[in-house]
């Protein structure tokens, strides 16, 4: 198994929330002592950009950023700048991507200058994204994911890449883990949703944690310090939350204060 020193301290992550997790939102989470914040998700190739336009047209509050080269460069200066309170904090950007094209190359070149990690989104389930073979459909055929990772590795250093997925979509965990370890994926952000229930599949987090040395971030239904501790006990190195922060941004501060000064076993 691969060696990996990815750590989150404190072990609480603000997850990407399309249309919400912009520069201002993520800065507030850093100010509230989040161990890690994730910008986006951003659609960064032409196919995903076009699909995102359709998502917005039916009322979703997604991001639709500039895709002309000069406009995007200018946009990035004002919208991808975050200030850490301390050097331990981590900044990532979640991206939707199925193909390396001119615009995605530019996006990636801009992002690697401003964030610590790129989080590849194989998690999205919006129908317009799925219709182009993106989001969670990328992991339905591992050869597709493998080809995408191979291409990404011609542009990004291995230590720059994490991945977010929806646990219930994984058909063969062992084969997926072997593939991700081959490409030295730095963290695995797992949405452990249980359809129809307001709780996480903690056993799923534990199964992934036992199957790989890739650090796990556990996601879904995290609203209390008890939920965070449950994720950590299951083997995750951190727990993430997203939508609860929209209504109550100070929930992040409440959680980090409750873990202040504590040591975490990974």
C-alpha cells in the first residue's frame, strides 16, 4: 500500500457546494478554523460547462464561470484568493471534468497556483452532467477513470490530486482502491449517504479505511461533534459537511472549538 502523509487539523472539512462555496464562503470557513476548505465545484471543460448552463437554466444555483481565456484569468485573480489563518489549513478546489481541452488546461494551471489540492468530482448526480458521462458515471467503468487520471497526471503532480465520490455508486471497492493507489491519489472524499435516511453509512467509511492507506474524508449528515467523532472512529482522518453551513455558517466555528487543542489518532 502507498504511503501518504495527508492530514487535516482540526479534522473538519468544509465540502464543496456548487453555487455556494465561492471565495467569500470558503474564507469565512477558514476564519472559523476549518482544517480544510474546498472551493467549487467548478465545471472546467467545455462539455461540463455546457451541461452546467442547462443545470442553471432549470433553477439550480450552480457556478458558471468565464470560459474565455482572458476573462478566466482575470476572474481567477478575484475569486480564487484565500487567506489561511495558519499553515496547517488546507485549500482545495473541486472540479467537474471529463476531458482535457484548452479551457480545462487553463483552469488547472490557474488552480495549482492558488490551491493545495485539486479534488476530482466523480460525485455529481445532476442529470445534465450524467448525460455527458460526467460526475458519478465516471466510476461506473474504471477504465474511463483510469484514462482520465492518466491524462491528469501529464498536467498535475501526483501529490496535488484527491477525489470525491458517492459510496453507493462503487461496484468493486478493491479494484477502485488499487487504481487510486496506483495514481497516488492523496485523499479519498467519500459521501456515505444512505438513500432516504438522514444518517451516514459509517460501515462503508470503515470498509474503505480498512482497504487502503489513502486518507479518507467522511461526508454526509455531519451536523454535530458526535458525528465528527463517529467518522474518525470509523477510520476517516476528517469529517466534512456542506449544506448545514449554508443556514448556520457558525456551525463550523462551534465544531472546531469543541476539538480545539485535542490530538487525533489516524
